[in-house]
C-alpha cells in the first residue's frame, strides 16, 4: 500500500511539472500597408449601348435585301425593298380620285358663284342659295380628304424602300427575299442594327441584399466564358429603380460600361461581374483577428502581466517586454480580412492576433511512469 501511494504521488508531481513547463507563444502580425477592398458579385449579359430594330410600316413581299449579318451600314443606306406593285396602284388610285374631286370642286364653285349672284338680285330663294353653298363646301372638304389620301399613299410607297436609321453593324436579319411581311397588328422586325460594337455595356442583376452598396461610378471588373484568361474593366453607369422578382428572388438591374476596342465582347455573352464597392489601395491596416483578440490570465507565461484600456472602443494588443498592453486605435473601413487603422499604432509595429501552446519535446518521456519497467531495444546482429 505504501508503494502505491508513492507511485501516485510521483505521477501527480510529474504531471504538475509538465503543466508548469507549458509555454504560450503569441502570434503576431505587422501593421502594414495593404488594399482594403469589398465587392459585390453578380451575373449579367453583354449588349450594345445603342441598337435599333428596323421594321416596315406597310405590308408586302420582300423583293430585295441588300445587307446580311455583320454588314456595316450608314444612316440612310437602302438595306431592303418591298414589292411596289400594290402600293403604286394605291397611289395612282388616290391621285385619280383627287383629280375627279378637283373637277367637281371647280363645278361647285362656278355654280355657287352663279347662285350667289342671283340671290343678291332676289331672283332665287335663300334655300336654293344655301344648297349651292353647301355643295361647294362639301366639294372643298372632299378635295382636302383626297389630298391627304394621296400623301398617305405616297408615304406608304416610300416605306417600300427600307433604309438604315443609324450608322452601325447588322446583328440580325429576320426575313428573306420573297417573304411576306404583315403590319396589321405590329411593326414586323426585319433587321437589328447596333450603332457601335466598340462601345458595349453589361446589364447585371444585383441581389436586393447587395444593391444598397452599389452606386454610379464604382469600378467594375468582369470575365466572360469565351475568354476565361481575360479580365475586362468598366464602371457603373446606372442603377435602375425597377425591381425584378423571379422565384421569390428580388434583383435590380445595374448598367455597366464595357469598352470593347478589340471587339472580343459579343452581344449576348454572359458576364461574371465583380462590383468594387470599396477600393482603398495602400492604407495602413491590421488583420481582423487583431481587433478580435483579447488576452486572458490563463494564457500568461510566468512573469507576464496584462495592461488593459477598458474605455477604448477599439483596441489592439502589443507585447512590451513581459507586459501584454492594450493600445486604443481609431479604425476606418474594413474588408473581410483587414481593417484600416487611422491612428493608435504605426506601420511596422507588431500586434497580437492569437496565442498557441508549445510542449517541450522531452515532455512525453518525462511524463512516463518511472515505476514501469523500461522497454529494451532488441538489436538484431547481421
């Protein structure tokens, strides 16, 4: 029984000795210049800044097409023609009706002048005079109406010649020669023309949780799957107020400029967008861990003490000799990893970001039971 007590006491002493030899190391980081950045990610679609759908105001058969996909066109250039036969017939019919109405007007004017003269001499009744005047007025109105009909027929005939409204490039062609187009309900689209493919934009859908950080002028980088090794740059030009809800997800459209001098960006490409909501290059900063670290009495080594600054709103900790000292700091902007330091510590100082323990290498051997027999090494002779 005596031997068991001695063995237990020795073991406790050894374990206590091991605990006393545990050393706490302080992990530190430098106060240094770094970039403080935050960003919002989204996806969007590449499209031209200005594009025009070219249609036709009249129905008819497409008789000629003068452009194709990717054709470069100038404003006023003829790009297609419709068959003119029916439109020309409508114009000639309107012109014939107008000529007939003008002849009737000449007759009614002469008749009116004659009845007016007779009425003034008292040779006809007022009723006969009014009837002649009314016929003359109706003839004038008929001429006016038919004049407008002629103008409308002339305009429709002009619509048979389709011209480009802008300088640009043909993105799409929706018809072929011989195809009939009808404009009864809506203007049919024949071509889509982009003004300038070197000036593109991205329409990005930004989640409602992130839209509050997005504003005009922010720097944007984006990539497209067609050129995975290239990073394109632009800026936010518009944050649209209209929300879009799809599958209970609310997003807002953000318009981003996308210069395209090398014409790599094509309409319709999907863009993976990063909007840099905060961009502070080269500011004095510390890791976020430094502001979250707080020392405790349990992690102090022998002879060390803590000097706190309890009234400081924000503080970091430094080691000065055997003193773990709190230093009040004024902070600025933050990123997911770093926080800007406005005052309190200077560049090059070391701040504590955590602690770690270190066990001496001989601890295992020292902690073994001295009353247990040692294992002999078996050596094999060759």
